[in-house]
């Protein structure tokens, strides 16, 4: 009888199998191990994604980061994994980390209860209590090999450095959903937890030369793009995986086609209804975070992505402006860091025709390079023939307008430059400039203008807002000065006449 067939037997029937055979079967089959020795905990069949998680846990991964949706049985999986490492003598010192000491103690207490009261587990693997048997620290003797296994409970903010029991550093560190709304709420707190997990705890792990199977396993529902779990996703030292509430095959399909990854416990119809309710309450981002392990916050965005209109070819005879969002020269410190985190200087060309605004083009360059600025200035001037260049002249930025004027004298090629000194906050400038046209469905972009679309969708939760700011300045300039021109206005007629030789473009609407 193979292992799969034996999963259908009751725990008493399984225990009737010769001990040596049962141990071999359970060593390679986690569900069989769990349902044999912990039938009260594992009352329902395990979903397929649990088997994937166990496969990762049992693999040769020294640092393992697994994101699992809320109520995906993270704690239960980690408890059974620790119980199996104890049963087969694969650990000497286990450090259990919870978001508080109390949370870690509950898992250690569960393991102690199995040794103390679970006869099948205790006798099959010949386990017994040691001299120390406390909530925060317990000694388990593994009778087969006659050596002690220590389990310790700590909160994530406890003293996690320098752990050493009987001359053994931890060879299994379990980090059980330690990031919560409180310690992920500020950048300072997130950095503190990140340094503890990716720094102190990692350095506390027994070296591979001494303990080849030593590992850190972190199971977490992500809460912030800057939390430790999300940082580990991009860290080459960590092996990471993500498991949401939908099967991987259907996760990106329309809602009515998405299927639960744990159908027995969370039926698909129930999950779909929960998601529909979240959308109706304008709390979709909460569902995406908690159930799909996707971090996004459209509810806090200043704009709605549905407001954007799309075009491929713009209409003829547009009036155009180019806005320039300058950036001060980099400091020596920023240069030393390779301009990491430095803002971009952006040129954005926007056209207006019959009340509609068209984002024609933008160019961005990290940091301040006068040669690039001058070259891009004349390139946009020749290509788009704007009515004016709008350049911010707050503080250092005034220098850029002076550079452009000097360059025009040298080249004898002139454009109108409008300087503005807007002391409002950047957020107010962007929202005031774009919210009206966007809400009224008069803001058109090209489907390929991904950077702007991303900033528009997520603003203000963006790393850089230089492109969207330049576009907002251009839209504001057009909106204020050219919304209702007089047909007999000579200036207007001259602008239109000057643009007649630009190749005709035809606008099309509709999403990409």
C-alpha cells in the first residue's frame, strides 16, 4: 500500500502499520505525517498549495521567505514543520519568533503539549520532557539519538542576538507572521524589523559548515511594499514564493472565473462574494493585500485609472505647451550612491484640441545634466513647436530658465519661456492640475506611456512623481490660457497657421 492510499486510513489504523514502515512513509509525506499524529489539528484535507509550501520547507533552502494569504494556515504549517524536525532529530536548537513573545509562546506550548499528551507522537518518535519545561524555553529529549532539542520563544523585538544553547546556535529559526499593522505603519518601524530579520536573525543562524540543514523560514502575509517580507522577495540570498487565495491558473482571470486555492475551506463562490463586497465598499486594496498578497491602494490614490482615455493618433491643429520639471544638481553624497533615489528632470509635451488634453511625449533623465537639458529643450521645440515652455523657477530651478535663454541666444533659435513660482505643495499642484480634466474624461494618453499611467494610478503612493508633475503643469497652463479662445483672436490664428504643416494625426478612443 502506497503513502497516498494510506492517507485515507484512520490514525489508529495507520499506527498499526509496522513502526519502521510508518516512519519511512511519514518522512516523505507531510500530509500523512500530519493526519497520522495530529488528527485534531488537521481535520480537513490539505490543499495543493500546502504541499508546495512543505516542499519548499523541506528543500535545501537556507533562507526561505513565503508569503501566504490571511487564514492560509501559516501558523499551523510552521508548527507541524517544527514537530517533524523534532520527530526526526533534524534540529538541536529551534528559535520560534512571533510578533510578540505571547504569540511565540502559544506555538511552543502547542509543541510541548504534543510531547506531553500526544501518546502516538511521543512514543513513535521516543520523545520525552527534559529538565527545563517552560513556556519560553523547553528541552525535549530525542530518545533514539539521546540528545536534547531546545525550543525557545521570543517576540520579534526581543533580544535575538547571540542565542546559544548547549554550545549550539539555532539551526532552525521560525518567523511566524511577525509583521502587523503596527510595526509596518512607519518607515522607521519597517526598517527596524527588516534589520532584525534580514540582519540580526540571519547572523544568529548556525553556520552551514556546522549544521548543513540549518535554515530560517519566514511565513508572512505582506502588509507594505517596504516590509521585510517584500524586501526579501528582491534579495538574492532568500528563496521566496507567494501563495494567494486563488489558484495560480486562475489568479489573473476575471473575478467570475477565479477559483479558490483551498476549495474545501474557502469555496470559490464565498471568496468571489467577499471580493465583490470589498469592491462595493471601496476596500478592494484590503482584499488584494489580505487574500491575494497583492499590495496596492487605489482607495488612497488621488485619481481613478478609469478616468484616463486612450489614443494612438492625436488630432490636427493642437495648441501645445512643454512643461519642464527641473531637478537641482546632485550632491556629492548622491553621486557616490550612483544617484540612487535622485529625482528626474522631465520634459512633458501636452496638446489641447476642443477641450481635450493629449499627452504627446515626455522624456526623463535622472539628476541634472545641463547638456541633456539643452539638447532636449531644442528637440522638443523643433518637434512640437509649443506655444510656450513652462519652467518652474523656485530656488535653484530659476537657473535652468537662464540656461535655456542663454542657449537660445547662442543658437539664434527662440521659444517663449514662461517662468512660474508656485509655492503650493507638490501634491496640490498635481491634483489641482489633473483631477478636473481626468474626471471629465478629457485627458488622453498613449497606451504605451506606462510610466505616466503607473504614476497616475498609484499617486501619491509612488517613488517618483516627476513625470506626473510635469504633465500637470502643462495641462494647467493649457487649461487656464486656451480653454475658450476667440475665433477672431489674431494670436490664436497665427498659432494655428504655424502648425498647419505638422503631419495630420487622427485620434481614436478606447482603452488599450
